[in-house]
């Protein structure tokens, strides 16, 4: 009598077979699910605006992120189990790439115990890596995240944006940008090294293709300087030089920063941009990061009369820093007034006090702004939020 193969061994054999590397995702997912001894699995990807979950490998209905159990898993990043419409049980598992929320995975089985749930989590990790490794050239994945046509300027700029959320044990950084399909000159960037979290938020002059190109050139110059070890003043000088050479009539405001992950020391340069906000112990520390701003980036001969100034502050564990463009604070609320700095900060403070995840806070905030204006923003609105955590102690 043949001994049944251990599911983990069957999965390892499937993945080790190079002949399976070119299979389409639907086939791969079905075979991996079977190898793990589970009945069925469906990947749901979040759309660009994080309003709905669209099935990738099964013709089932789209689910609302705000009004479904699958959406609850996406919002909280916690497991949920319910009875399946097809018999047995369905487990909803977060689908994440590092700290980036991709969607959810639905796994069906007659029943779940600790072992089957562990195998479901293994599939979720595996499928997340598969999707992330291929979405740069698999338009199928991108199409599942779009709900309307992308304008040219937005298409160009989004190609240069990093994931919405990045993180490590020491810090997490997350951002949102609207209007999703018609953005002009707003952009953000964040990146991690072993020792530093780098962040930037930009707002280019105008609302056209030239604005998007200005942000793209600025992002590229930032990254090029950052990756060669440039300090903040040299990094901004590189952006100034690039814009002056290639787009001499364009400029952009920005805040660029570097956070030391071990000490919590935050250094930043403000180039004509709204000052970042500091939230500590669930309250806004008024004026904590208010400094006189330097001129915008670009056209340095016209604007700059002195070297760029680097500002410093020491963060405490749990501190959150908010960077934003003026399209956020100038957005209209449901009562017809402007969002304003106080309302904006109060929303984030209350969300932090409730224990809400940082990416979920920004998702709900930007959608509240959009809903109040019937998805017609007067200006691009971008928010970047990062949190410093206590450095883990070495055993």
C-alpha cells in the first residue's frame, strides 16, 4: 500500500521542477493548492484605489474592501474563517509583499485546523512572491487592479512610484496618491537600507504632462544620488542640477528626509513645501517640524542664495511623521469647508489611538476626501506617513 506523499514535500517537488516555471498562474496556483492538500484557492487583488478585491484566477464576483469579510482581512491583516457557499469552510488570508498589501487569498477546505491553516499561509506567501516577481511585465495583473483608463501623465508617473507600503522591524512607511488615474505633478518615494529609511514627497508646478515629467526627473535624480551615498544637501543639489539642465522652466516643492533606524534621528530638507507633522503619544506635537523652508527644487540660480539647510529632530519609539501636499489640506469636506491642517492631523491622531494600521489609516482618509468631493479633487492629494519603532534588542 502506497504511503501518501507529505504535502510540503509534494509542493517542494513541484517548485523544484524547472518545467513548471513557465506555467500560467492559474494552473500553478491550482497545482500548488492540490499539492498542499487543500480544495481550492482564489487570489483577490486590491484595485489601485483600494476599494474592491478582484479575483485573479477564478470567475467569481468582485468583493468590496469596506463591506465584506475578505475586505476585513485586507483592512486588518488578520485571518478570518467562514462557512463556504460551496460547502466546507473558507479561510481568508492576507496577501502581502513584505509590508505591501496586495489583496487576500481565499482557501477552501472541509475544515481547518492548525496544520491546514499553516499550509494556507504558506500558499499566501508563495503566491504573493509569484505575483510580485511578475507584475512588472505581466499586464494581466495590472489590469485586475484598474477600474478605469489611466491617463498618460499618470501612467508615466506611476511607473516610477515605489510600492505604497514598505517596512521592516524598525520602521514602516506608507503613502497614497489621488486622483489615481489623472495625477499631474505629485509624487512620493521611500526606500530602506540596513540603517536608514529614505523618504520624499514632491509637488511639481502645474497639472499636465510637463508636471509629471518634472516629478519623474526629480525622483530619478533623488534615487541616483541616494544610491551613490549622497547626503541630503548633495541629493537636493542633484535634483536642482537635473531640472536646471533638462527642464529649465520647471520646478517642484519637496521634503526629503533620512531616518536613522537605530537612533531615531530624523534629518530633512524642506524645499518650499508644507512642513511635516509629528504625532507622538496619540497627539499632534504642534510646530515640532516647522522650519523656514528653502526655495523649491530646480532653477537654483534664480531661487537659491544660500546652501540648503538640513534640519534635525530626535524621534521617540512609536512616533509618526506625516508628509503631505497642499491638495490634502485644501480638499473640501462634506460640510463644504476645507480639510485644513487641524482636521487632517486630528483624523490621523484618532486613527493611531484606535490601533489602526498606518496603511489603513491613509486608505480611509484619502477615500473620505474623495467621497466628500464626488471623486473630483481640485488638486492632486498625496500623503506619506512613516513610523519609527524601537530598535529590537539583541539577545
